[in-house]
């Protein structure tokens, strides 16, 4: 049996199913209450993982905001970046936390980041998770984007899936999480009303069947 970290996916989408605007443009969907929830989740994680497009479009720090939540340590920041296109001025490279970038490019260097060059086979989600487990990562949070989330779901490597639906609408042409749109009523575990939206917990095991 191959051991892997517990994987939690967290994503926010608009009322009309978008997680970003046109060309991946960042849109503020979460409420203050949801942001506090997200940072509580981060505080319990060993690492947070995103794709290169999320770094480029959102420029997140991927750390626990200690103004919102107490945290004794910061999670490792992990980026899936096959083409090594992370900008040199990205905030994940600010040195305030450990950053690991997985890529298939064997050239390039980014300050304040550990570059792990792997083959395409080694970059499969199952192999990355096994490597992370061996390095001591036991809890991993995946925050996007769409391609990365889809990879985890299709690999059957998701233990919890949280979807915050905010009371905003994003223009047509934005990025849909579920495309084609997917009926999720039969895979909902829990629904929790929140400020400016609702938090839905989805069953990841049934989600993978409906998504494929």
C-alpha cells in the first residue's frame, strides 16, 4: 500500500459556477467569515499546493494570516509548475516560508525556492503525494486552480472537498470549475450557511465518478 498525505481541497465559486474571470482573472468571492475558515484550515496543514496559473493570476502568499488565526508554524508552499513559469517576483518567493516547486524543466533557478525536477511520470499526482509523505507531509491542502483540482479528483486522491459558493456573479467566459456543469445534489455531505454565501462539503469519492 502506497502511503500519502490526507488531501483537502478548498475552492470558492460564484453563483453561476465560475472560480475566476476571463483569462483566469482573480475575482474576490469569499466573505470575511470564509477567509477565517480557510486560514483555520491552513493552520492545520503541513503544506498547501497550487498550480502555476494560480501563482501567476492570483499571486497568493499561501501562508496563515496570523492577524486572523493563531499559528505556531507556516505550511510548506508547493507549486505544480511543469514549464517553470512562476514569476521571479511572486509572493511565494518572499522567503517568509518554505517553497517547493515541482517541474519537468531542468533549467532555471528561483530565489527562495527549492526546485524539484521530475519526469512527467514522476509528476503524476500519486507519485508526488508519495514523495511528500516520505518527506513528512501528512496533511495537504489543495487550493487550485482548476487543472490541479481535476488531477487530484481524477486520481482519486481527495479526502475532503469544500466548496464555498459566494453571492457574486462572474461574466460569461470566466473559468468554470465543473465543465460541463455537474449535478452535485447527490454528492453533498453537508451544507452550512455563511456570510455572503454557503459552504458545501462534497463527497470526493462520488465526485470522481460524476466528473469523469
